[in-house]
C-alpha cells in the first residue's frame, strides 16, 4: 500500500503502540494476584512499615511493559519527535475514549438487557442481576484514576525519551540494552509512583506511606519485566533492520539521534 517503508513501519509501530495503551487503560480496572495466577503462595512483605504486601497488580501491567518496549523501538528509529507525537496522540485518544465510555454509561438502559441478558447458561445463581450496574462498575473508572494514569503515562514517556537519548549520546550505537532497559527502568520508577500518588493519595486520601509501599511493589514487578523483555528489543531491531534494509535502517537511526 505504501511505497515508503519507513512510513509503513511508523504506522505499524504507532498503531500497535496506541492499541496497547488504550487496552491497558480499559483493563486496568481489574486487580489481580500475580502469585495466585502463577500458582504460588501470596507474598507477605513489609515495606516502609506497611505489612501484608504482595503482587496485587492492575491488569494493565500486562501491556504497559510492551508500551515502553515499543517506546524504545520507536525512539531508536524515529527519535524524540516520533515518540512525543505518538504519546500526545495516545493521550488525546484515551481522553476521547473515556468521554465516549462515560457517555455510554449515562444512556438509559433497555429493560430486557438490564434485567434478563445477564443470565449465564440458564443458571440464576451465577447470573448478573443488573447488567447496567455491572457496565458502570467495569467501565466507570474514577476520575482521579484516569487523571493519574494519563499524567503518569505522559511523564513516563517524556522521561523515557530524555534518558534514552542521553544514554545513546554517551554510548553511540553500542549497548542497545543499556539505553533501552535503562530508560525504561527510570521512567517506570517515576510512573509507578505518579499514578498512585494522584489516584489514591490526592484522589482518595490514602496514607502516603501506604501509597509509596505499594509503589515499590509495583516497581519490583516492572523492573523484572523490563529486564526480561530486553531480548525482545534485540529481536525487534533484527526484524526491523531486515525489513528496512541496512541503508534505510542506518539512515533512520542517524536522523533519530539529531
């Protein structure tokens, strides 16, 4: 469809980047236990005097590490302008999506859908008695959570871009793992605390020490995922270089660093 491979690649990477961010926002309302999911006994850590802590995470963490890997890949080939453009566009689309969702929440429900369609396999005991209430609970995330998530995403993205290019300036084209993983570790550290402070310290009057303790637990998970996904970055570079060809790939990388 597109004769210019660099434009086609940007559309593919950008589309995947935006899709992951949008889905992460939508599923982030669910809190899951990582230990139970993996079949392990729940952790019982004490951090900053707050006990009973474990890996109870939002489902959005399944996709946010992918978003930050995509950030580093886009950063490598399209530079700060490419990442910033996609970041601002993503924030705008997420805001638009939530406006549409809240508009849908406020629509008057059809009686049949609200009261009857929640019956599952004909078993009343496992059915949803009020589909409209379920819809509101699932999609009606609190305003402070939305604000915290968007601010954390944008701050994390801009910080990731800055650290990435700072490290690349020091190391040149060598040590992809250092600039990719290093920038992600720094940005994810800030992201882990910004979203919680806005959503729960400012928005819900949680104690700051509890917010910080939960933030540390979240960052431990993100730290592990950032390191674990490092080989994926090398695989992405290999596939992109093969698609673009050596000359075009080197041209894009050179221009991205300007």
